[in-house]
C-alpha cells in the first residue's frame, strides 16, 4: 500500500518515467482531464484556460529538459544537428508524460485527502468530547505531575504508538484541503473529478499491485467514471457496506477507548494511592464534590425558615416502586450498596449519596468513621444491613416511610462526581402492613425534593410494563412541565424488546412522543437479569452485549449516546455540574443577605452578649453545674453535722418518744425501765435506725446541692439554664445510689453508741437534761394542741370571737372534764383505763344528759394521760438537774432516779456519732459519686440534641443558632465557589 505524496510513491513515479522513456505518445491539451487542464494552466502561469499556453509551456518543457537523464546515443552516421533535434523531441515527449503523471498523482492526493478528512471528522463527531474528562483528575494530580516520572508512565502505554500509526497525516491533508479550497474559489467545477480522485486514493490504499499498475488503473477509472452512471442497486449495496463498516469502526474505537480508560483508571489509582500513603508528606485538600456535599449536609440540618436549602442542585431519583431506581443508582456508584427485596418496599427514607473519585472503592456514612470496602462482599453485606437498620430506625412507630435523610458517601476510581438522592418508590395502592397515609407521605416527600427549581429529576420508568401504568411521569410533569431539568431513563429494555410486539413503541418512549412528559434527554439502560447476586461487572458485560446485538440499535431506533448506564452517568454528571455552576453563586448571595439580617437583629436585641449557640451555651451551663457540685466539698464539717443531727432527730423523735420512752417510763420501776429501753433500742438499731440515717443523709445531700444551685442562680441573672439545671439535678439524684456497704458499719457504730450509759462529766449531764426538756416541752405543746382541737374553743374565744363548739366537741369537752376529775383523784394512775372505770365515766356523763361512746372515752383519756405524764416528766427533769452527783456516786434514791436522763443522753450521743459518720461518708465518697453522676448526665444530655433543644430554648438561642449556620454555609459556599473557579 502506497500513500500519495510519500517517498515510495515518488520513487515509483521516477521508475515509471525511466521505464517508459521509449514509449511514444502525445495527448492534446483539449483531451486532457479537466482537473489536469486546470492544474496545467495553474503551473504554466496562464490565467485564461481558453488560450493555449504555448510559450509558457515551452519554457516549462525547456526547464524539464534539465533533468539529469542520460541522452540516447545517436545512430551511426548521423550529424550533430539531427542528434540535437532528436534529443529535444525526446525531452518534450518525456516532459508531457511526466506532466500528465504529476497531474494524476496530485489530483489523487487532493481528493484522497479531502475524503480522509471528511471521514475523520465524521468519526470525531461520533466520539465523546474528551476535553470534558479534565475534571476527572483531581487538582492535586496536576500538582504531582512535575514529580512523576513521565517516562515510566509512557512505557506503560505502548499502544499509543499503534494508535498514532492509524491516524492520517493531518499536515498534508490540510495542505491539500487548502489547495482544493483555492480551486473551488476560482470557479472550477470539481464534482466528478474529486470523485474520481478519491477512487484512485482508495485504490492506492487497498491494492497490493505494483505502483505502475495501480496508477494506470486509477487513471482509467477516473476517465471512465465521468461518463458512466452507477445503478441504484449497487449504490444501495455500497451504502449498506459503508454503514456496516462504520458500525464496526465505531465498536472498534469504543473498545479501544474503554481499554484506554481502564488503563488510565489504574494509573490514576496508583498515583492516588501513592499520595494517600503520604509519599509527598502533605495534606490532600478536599475534592470539589466533597465541599459541595458538606454544604448540603449543613443545609439538611438548617432551620427551614428561609427555604434556601432547596435551591441548591442535587439529582433526585424518582420512579414507581420496583422500577429499577436503586439498580440504576448502584450502576452509577459501581457497587451493590442498597438492600434488595422482591416486590416489597425497601427504600423507606431518602438516601443522599455523594459520589466522588478516590483511590479506593469505599463507602462511609456522614456520622460514622467506619469505611466499608466495596470490593469485599462481607463489607457490602454489612453496608446493606446498616442502611436497612438506619431506615427502620428513622421510621416512627405507626409509619411506613420517613422524611429523615440518610447521608452516604461513595468514593472510587472512575466514579462520576455528583450528589444523588434516592427517594422511596411511588405507589398506587396501600397494601396490608402499611400506614394509611403512606401514599400521600411518599408524594409529599417526592414533591418536596422535586419542587427545588435547581434539582435535576432523574425519572425512572420500567420498560417491561405498560407505560400507561406509570404514576411517576404525571408527577414529574406537574413539577417540571417544560422538562428543563428532567432526564428520562427507561430500564429493563431487554425485557421490553423481548415482550413487546412492536419495538417502535420503545422508540416512541425514548423520543418523548409517548408520554406528555418532556425531558432534557432520554436514555435506555439494562441493569442486569434480575438476580440479586449479579456483580456490577457482569451487569456491565450483559448490558454491552445486549445493545451490541440489539435490533433497536441496529435499526436506528436508539442512538448510541442514548444507551448504557455509562453514558447516562456522564450525561447526568454534566447536567448536574452545569446546574451547580449556574446557581451556586446566586445562593451564596442569598445567604449573605440572610446573614446581614440576623446580625442586625442580634446587635439590636443583645448588644452586650456574645453570640453563643446552643452547644456553646450548653458547655457554659455544664461548667457552672460542675462548679456548683464542686462547691459541695467546701461545706464545713460543722455545717454538715448540724444539719444531719437536726434532720435525723426530726425523723426518729416520734419513734423514740412513742415506742421507747413512754412505754418504758410507765413501768414505774428502774430495772424494768432499763430492760425495756435496752430491748427496744436493740430492735430499733437492727431494723430501722440505719435506713433512716441513710435516708436523712441522702436528702441532706440533695437539699444542699439544690441550695448551691439556687445561690449560684441568684448571682447570675440569666435564667436560660433553669430548665437544664433542674433536669440535671433530678436525673443525677435519680441515678445516685448510696453505698450499701456503709449501712453495716453504721449499724455497728450506732449499736455501740446506744449501749454506752456512762456520762463522764456535768456538761454532758446538763446537755442531756436540756435535750430531754426541749423534747418533752415540744411534745407537751403538740399534745395540748391536739386536746384543744378535740374540745373546741375555750370561753375566751367563744366570747370574743363568737365561735361555738360543735356537738362532737361538746361531747369531747364533757368527757375531758370527767376524766380530769379521775386523774386528780388518782395521780399515779396507769396509762390505760379499766373497763369498770370506762363504765363509770359513761354513766356519769349519761346522768348529765351526754351520750358517749366507750371508744371516744379511751381516745380522750390517751391524750389527757399523755399531757399528764409529760407534765410530770418535766417536773422530774427539773429535779434531775441536781442529780449528777448521785448518779456519779451510784447512790440509790427513788426520788432522784434519772434513768430517763441517761436514755436521752444515749440518744443524743447516738445522734452526734451518726451525724459525724454520715458527714465523713458524704464528704469522702458520696459527693464525689454525685459529681461523677452529674458529669455522666451532662455527657448524655450533650449527645442528645433533641434533649438539648428542649432544655435550652428561647429566641436568643435560636438567633445564635441561625447565625452560626448561615455563616458556616456561606463560608462553605465561598470555598466551594473558589475551588469551582480554579477548576474552570
């Protein structure tokens, strides 16, 4: 095969001239090919084609005679003049022959170059625009390019030389095309000539004959082609052959491009892995899509008062249930990451998937640090379980779907950068087990995402079912009637081609003629054979094989750029970034205005306060509460013991008087008194006293904790922490458990204290008497109050306040008077009335016309005798003030037996020792444990955002929260816009 204009062709032409030196021929100028005539006139300098350029041609032929050729030997006997004429004649003949051959070769070169350039342009239009792939390589790869050995990378791509050999010589084609353009501008008709020349060029490239024969046959074909007409049947066959050849060429280049992309992906993966291992010892900056995803994550948590989060682009994936939404998204993400089910609803909440490029194929959640390796099946299974678990947790009780968004990031080599939101599938009927409002909830969630004017709607339609059964198309038409941001995807095309009787119906769908819905683009994809165990690679192979052999593509019903999920991914990514570039700066301006409004409101309402958001306020309150807990350790021991002793006596005094002292004191015998007291004290110590003491200590700790918090609140007038402090206090007290081991040691200490009866000095004796006297006076006062309530007001109150007694009080008063007369007669009466005494009292009252019940008599007697006994005990207490001398000398004197004083001293000493023991336990153990509980409660509250929102409220808090969010969003948007401009 010889290329026109090559060195081999020139040598062939020189041989051709040398071989045919002896051939005699002469062609008139008018019989030359029109193209040859034009070229002849051009090179001869004649501008008028009608005037034969004899002189010019003669000069040209004369110049041709200077070629370095050996002249023929003159015949013997001829003169020099004849020899000169014969040599000039041969020179003219040779020049004419060479000129004709030059015209033919030059015309073939021009026509062949034009045809080659036209074919190249057609192929170039069919191939994708590789300039759009610049963004695939992250920014830091360009920065690393200077440090990478390019020679090693070049050696990894030996096939590039082979590809270069397949390409034509574009410089020569450009020269020929320029010359051809000049000929067209001169008004020369070149239609048939170019056709003949292109035929010659094709023959030169395909023929294996010697150069001479190829040239002769080409010239003959060129001369005969201007006079013959091809038949229509042969034209049709050639067209079919060209189409088949073009299709094979397209498939060839497509495979070549896929191989190059795969090798490029592997090389970039190696580069990214080297940088990821820290070879260059620098921090890799975040990618563009990661910056944008962070903005969307912040917006998802932002208060919807301003409705600005819905104006940033994202790809919203909607479709009928089981239409293949999740499968399409998995093909774009290149991993089977979503839970699957046969016919049942699996997507129960929106899932935001951020796709980006990285060295490893991994996935991770926004709120988790775990990376799932998508190349391992066990990690894929764990990821699917985690997604399903999060979906079920987000669904409230009694509901089927949730509007709470699950944020997921997927990174890997060759993945298109974009943000997609997979929504629950649209249903037409609520089935058993679903909430009654499931259909309406799904519609509202879908509309909330699609009503964003910058959202790209990826409408998924099941191609294996009747198009009339689709619900999502009507919904999409309502949200985007003009189809300016909708991309339609027809799934399961393999089943559709197999089941449909009329394949043209698929063509109507992808051309937008079957549905009233309009769209930017229409795509047909195949996402597998329906088996959940298929891998992404096997699905890709199956999809490629199907479309390669599908009659839909072969018959022209589908275009090459409309098929495969790969083309779909590229188109969606391009549309997404186009929408981002058009809208992101406008949204940044909106947040600038919102920030200005919020800052103005804060300056006017809270000019002297810092802008603390809820988390910062919580940290401030946390520190204050911990300071208040620490302040408990600064309480003096005297304060603790005083409070504990007072509270403990208030808790046990009733039991001591009613169950120990009064029963023992009524025995009227010293030995019996002491025995009764010892027994009752032992029983009390074993069963009740330690429990009562610990209860008192725990209540005292709570009260002191609350007191300190109240005092701190008085210093700080900010009441924003009141609810939080109260909740922390209640929860801490609820969690606090007293150390049960302290109860046993406390019981032993109390038992030993109560067994001691030796009063060593007079001050202790006097203190015991004072303690006894105060206790008895308090009880006497309480008893007298009870009696007054029983008998009603006295004569003074009745006279001055005009208050009368009730009938029951009148009966009680008469009974009291009768029993008081009995006590006067029997001063040493026992605590209980005999039956005959009760009868006597009742008869005496009946004689005065008062009907009384025996139970009422006994009840009244109990209070009267109690008052009588306490009065006697107080008078005996006064006598015992001088009895310490007799007690110390162990004298036996019935009138000065002060066993009751010893009892009260024992009780008082037990209270002091118990208070001291409890104080030590409080300061050494329980305060620290309470502080630990408070810290745990604060930590738990800090992790519960809902509880913090409930406990720390108010316009001040909300305003600070909005300011923080708006500033953060604005900063993220500005960083994203800066990175976006750098990428441009």
